C-alpha cells in the first residue's frame, strides 16, 4: 500500500489598499506559502472580483525569488461601498505533499471622488438692492468634465438666490476648473452677509461627493457724499502714491497726486491708511456733506542690520 502524502496548509497573504476611489485602478500583492517550507511559486492563485470576474495572479518568471509577491492589477467598482475580493488557490500537490485549498477574503472600501469649489470676483461693497455678479468654479479630483452641472447660491437660511450651469470650457490656465458667472440681487438692508455656493454632483457618471463653500458680501446704503482724501509724507509734505485707504467696507488707493475719492453714505467712519514702510494714525471721519481731508503719514526708519555690532 502506497503511503498517503502528508497534508500541508496553503497560506495566502495579501498586501493592498483598504480604500480606493470608485473606478480606480489598484494592485494587490499576493504571497502564497507553506508553513512546512514547500515551494508554492507555481501554484495558480485566482482573484475573484465582487462582480464575479476572475483574474489570475501569475507567478513571477525569470528565476525570481519563489517568495516574491505576485502582482495583480484590478479595477474598483463604480458603486461606493465595501466590496470583497476573494483570493484563492485550489487543493494541489506540491513538493510531494498534498496542500489544502485556501481562500482569503479581501475587503476594500470604494469612495466617491471629491469636488472642490472656488468663488472669486466678489465686488465689495455692493449697494442695497443692486445687481452684482460673482464667478464660481468647480473641479473634480478625477479631472472629470463638469460642463453643464448646476451651481446654486443660497442665503443664510438655505434659500436659493440664483442658479446657473458650468460652462463648456475650464477657466484659462487650469486643466479642469469649470466655471460660470452668477448674477445676484443685493439685499434691501445694509450689513455683512454670509452666503453659500453649492455644487450637486449627483448627475455625474463617475460618483462624486458634492461640495459647498461660503463667501461674505458687504452690503451698504446708497452713496450720498464724496470724500476726497489726500495722503502726504509728514516731514516733506510730498504726495504718497498707492496708499491704501479703508473706511469700513469701502476701499480705495491714492493716485500719483496722493489723492483718492470715494462715494459714501452719510455717517461716521474710521479712516485707516496703509502703505508699506509708513505708519499712520486712524482718522475719525464724520460725513454729512462732501468733504476733503489730508492725512500725513510718517516713514518708518529702516533697521540697521549692523546695530548689534555698533553698540
């Protein structure tokens, strides 16, 4: 009677991602081994995908190390969920010994691609009740074509203020930032408002998460009076060009004559002046009629890098 070959185990180990994007290509590295040291490099390893298709993890060729991992390229399903790939080998004879079949489930979660939003060209301030426009762009992490997808602007309560669809071509200089310009109506009352832009990705063939982004808009009463500001250097009285002015939500910059003009509603303001290399005090302004003011700013002495050595 011929003695029966010893029965050994077949052990399968897999190294691969635990999460991938839907539809993405990925690779599993598979090693088959026998605790008794048998060479299983020639044993067929099958990888069964969630849809039932089977790929074969081919053994390494060209005299490679028998313990080297086999690489099998796979593609993730399009449904976001946890999916199971089953890596297996059948019972077989190897090295004069019988080896049992082996099965290893490999769970991998698939996730939708992300989308991102950009909001720009927001005017500030905007007069109550007036029309104004903003630009909105959306981009897919997978670089997908987003033309025709809907963009919505909502107020603080979530009410839709305007909708539009993304244009046919990406913003110049970008690869996949699809954009549109939305026209909005300013609220009837003045103040700072925080609105949101929303992108619904549910219509895309490749599953994506939607995105939202907030932006702020300053709404002001209609202008009534002209404020003329001249900025000069305190010691020399020379006009200062490109000095930046801020009065609440209002902004301006001086011209070559050191002058800037702003149309403002009646009221009280704090005038702040900024210019690199200068310092200036805040100037209170009470605006009840057209007004001209002059602001003297002082140059800040440059630090001498050798000060420590001159002491």
